[in-house]
């Protein structure tokens, strides 16, 4: 790898990191809301021997709570990838 190739590689790497950070910033509020909901669900788990069974019981609720974040993140990621391919 010569100096120009290295410079191009580093430039693209930093550009990708910046886009990644922008994507995270756009989805961060939804992520925080979802994690608060999951924290509430986990906080309701009993202590002791019944905790593992209770966790299995609420796992579908946790997965359901994650859906809004998954939807927003996948839409933002799709938009980002589409934008990137149009620039090439």
C-alpha cells in the first residue's frame, strides 16, 4: 500500500465512522426508551431460584419491546446504505 492508498483508506474509514456516529445519534432516543422499558421488565423479575423461569416467561415481552428500535434502526440503516450506493 502506497501513501496515496493509505490516505484514501484512512479518509474512507473516518468518513464511515462519522456516518456510523450520525446513525447512532439519530436512533439514540428510541434506544434509550426501549432500554428503559426493558429495565422495568427486568426489575420486575423475582429474586432467587424463580428468576430464570421468570426471565424465560418475559423474553417475548423483551423481544416485543425491542421492535420499535429495530424498526427505526433498520430504516435509518437502509437510508444510509442507499445514500452511500448513490454516491458511488
